[in-house]
C-alpha cells in the first residue's frame, strides 16, 4: 500500500504539531545488547561534560567492579551502577584531557567471570555548555505537559524556559540559537496570544511574523549573525495518518515559500524567486558569514497522492546583509531527484567549513522515517563525509552545532525506535567523526522511565536571558508586534 492512501488527520498543523490524541506506550522497549547502558564504550567526550553515569545490563550478573585510570590516578567503583561525584569526575577529565581514560570492567555471571576493557577519549575541545530542547510525548500526543528546557551540560541542572504551567498549555516549538549564541535566539508560542518570541541580548519581543500576501505565518528559520534579519519559510502543513509500515504519521507541505523578516523595521520581505507556486521551499538557514542562505526546494506535486515523489534538493542563494534581500541565481548543491532522496534541516557550522543535513527517502518530516540519516558536506569541496560511524538504523535528525564547530548534537531514535534522545558527536579538523554518545543523566536509569522525546536539541554558549515565568508574562501581557 502506498502513502498516497493517507487518511486525513484531525487538525491542520501550525508547525511540528499540536494535537491531542492520547496514545501512550504500554511499555518501554530498550536496546540492552551492550553490557552497559548508556553504552559509553570507546566514545569521545568533551573535557567539560557532566559525569557519564551508567549501569551494567546483565540481570544475572553480580559483584560488579569498574576501575577508571588516567594520568597516574585511578578510581574504582563496586556495584551495578557507576555514579560519579561531580568533583571527582572533573578531576579525572582534567587529568585525561587530550588523551584517554582506561576503563576495566569485571563481574561474575552464571557462566563464569566476565572481564573487558574500554576507553573514553577526552577531547580538549569543549562543547557549548547549554542545551535547549522541547520535551514532548512521542507518536501522536504532542501537547500535554509541553515544555522547552535548558540543560547545563557541565552538570545535571535543568530549568524550563517555557512551559505549560505559565502559558496554559500553549503549543511551543523550535527554539534555535544563532551560531550557538545564548543572547540571540527565537522560538514560537502557537495559538491565541502567541507569536515568535525573539531574544536579542536578553530583551524579549513577541512578533506576528506574517505580512501581506504571505501564505502563512513563519514556520522554520534562523536569525542572521548580525541580528537584524531573519530568514524563514512560510508553510501550509498537512498531517496524515495511515495504518501500515513504520511511517504511521506523515506530514507534508501543500505550499511553502521563503521570506525575510527585518526585526528593526518590522517588515516582511518576499521575493518572486522564492514565491513560485511550482516550487516548494523550506528550512532556510544562513551561511556562517551571513552572505548566503541554504534551504531545501522541490518541484510541486499533487498531494497527498504524490508525496513519495517529493524529493527536496539542497540549494544556496545569495543574501545581502545590508538590505536583507535574497539574490540570484540559486545554486543546487545536492540534488534530491538525482540521488532519489530528500534533504531536510541544513545547518552550517559556525566556522564555515561544514554543512550538516538529513537525507530521507522523500518528504520534509523525517523524524518518522526510520531510514533518515545525517549527511555532512565539506563546503570547500562539495564532497560528503563518510557518516557510517554516526548514523544508526533509526531516524537521526534535528541537529545543531557547537559554536566552536567541533561538536554537533542530534536527536536519534536509535534503540527503542520511539523516543528521540540527544546524542553528541565530535568533528576533528580533518572531518574525522567520533562514535556518538548519549546525553548523560545523574540517574543512569533515567531513560528507562522517560516517556517523552527530546525534540530539536540546540546548543548555546551561555544561558538564555529568560525563564518560563517571564515567557508567561510575555504571553499574557505583551501584544504581538505586527509586521508589514
């Protein structure tokens, strides 16, 4: 059966979705083939990361012993759970910076002693210390108890920067920093009283980013490094459900264009080149120098009948940072039709060297496509880097860069196939990629009972200058500024 036989869903999405259909998993299926969880064996970690706590997965094992050694110092743990005191962990990281921590594991099983050794490579490249993400229920319930959280990656501290308690359960999504800057970010509160919440230097504004003639308000986009302009897509988004395969929910655009917001003049700029009815454009972002825009484009099709034929290409178009105008011509960097695939979510590294994006079989909503993988382009050569060390057999997408361009984080459903989790990968100067590691938690069993996904993880070099209570006041008391 083809996707063309979609059943229309209950509601038209404003962005990623805000529908109430209570479908909770009856249990959490987890991957426990590794001897420890999370599986931190032979990963590369930043020198400033929080403790990598874990537990051994053999239910019949006993007398567990784990020995860490680096720089002439050692530490031994006894027991199934390995949980570090923060000071001792930071001391170990400092001793091993630029080198390895050797780990020796041993325990007794019914079939005899089990012993194995592994390493943790500690990179001297720090990761941006703050990560924001939206916590949502997976599948089709994506509204109840919705919140955007900021996590300190050097510890286990978290705080909500927007939540249902202060906004009467409004849909909220897509918190993105500009090149990892904590003082320049934007996210959306959807529905009545909402708007795009712009943070520039700690000053908050609520914006109605829809001008005359636009097909919708803005949906996906990014702020220019200079802060005056933002580039966005406007999308008419339709969800659909079908009872077969591993793509039970499909989301697609029936129309989409590009536009630029001038935050200083409160005006929206549109352009004939990116407002054609025969081409769908989406997911625009700026280049590192702010002089180009990368986006995804596909030839319009009859939808939903031809949704499997929607093959988006990766495109670059000139941008004038003085006037906010998109130029010409548009240059196709990677053709979707030529590769029989579809590109989503391009993200340029802040140093201008790399372009990270996702590739799925078709369409623009790869989070529900198990075949979706990350792809990394070297912008100096236009060639793709081998990503076999990074990708898994489940959806890998929603990625962002650390401000030093040495780390990226992405959401992956690897393991249970249902819950998106944040994974981190190191990129060396020559493009060598490390084995990804899962966001560490204080309780190593945290993910076993966590029934929400981490959506759109985004790195920041500093905390954002607001919290959920301030966002509640903005929602209740601040009128949305109009754009013309």
